C-alpha cells in the first residue's frame, strides 16, 4: 500500500480531514463514528520511517502508530471540537502506549495536516496543560502529518464486524475505566454512544 494524498482527497469531497493516534485504532474508530459531523473514519498507520507497503505486520518496526483518519463536515463540527473530543477519549498522560497496549505504535499523537491544524493542536494542548484538568503532564506528540496508509480490510469497522470480540477486548484492556479515571465526568464528551 502506498501513502495517500490526504488533503487533496478531502478537499475534493467538501470535507476536511484530521488524523489522531489514540491507541488501538479499533477503539478510536468506534468512538469517532459516534461524533456528529464525522462523515467517515479509516483506521491506518502513519508517522513512521517508511513510505511504501506499510502493513499491520511491519508498521511497528518502521515506527508507525495506529491512527485514525477522520473526514468531517466543517459546517457541523470544527477541528477544535474534534481535538476536545480526542483528548477526552484517551489518556494523554501515558507516553508508553494506551491502556493494555504498550509501545510507540499505541502512543497518542495529533498529526497536523497544515499550519492551521498545528497551531490549533498546540493551543488546545497548552490550554489543557494550563487548566490543570489532568494530574500529570500531557505526553501526546503534536507533529506534521506524513503519508497515511489504510489498514487492512479486516481492521476497518472491526467493532461492527466482530462486536463480541471487540467489546471483550475494550473491556479487558481497561480503556473505558482508565479514561473515566483520568477525565471523570468529562470522559468521552462529544461522543454519542
């Protein structure tokens, strides 16, 4: 699989695009599929050192993260609001992965597609840090987006294709419990499940 031109594809469709790494892409896809204004979500890989043939089997060695490409309607939801939702759906204080999933490929990141997104992401992170809403420093990286590689078909919409396995994984990994511990009543704000 070759990387795709994210910006050209999104603008042609009248939507905008965001890319977030939030641990397991099955979980972040499930969350953002329930955000009003999100048009499409695609699980994939980004941020690593290779630019061709990135797969589930080789993405870790190439330092790619599991990410979610989010196409959204900017007349219904802003990039700022997506950032607010993202922060409250992960543990941004964990630099070593997310929940039971450990390692760089499961760590959090915001991949900015342009200067405006980078500015908004940095401001959003700084606002959180100054608010003292979290008891530990934010470890989420904000970086310029590189090529995006769609994950294999069996990873797309995994929570819908395999609901029992997905629910068991999400529960046993401790995702929801930890997000609620970190965020309290702000956990999953903006996600309509």
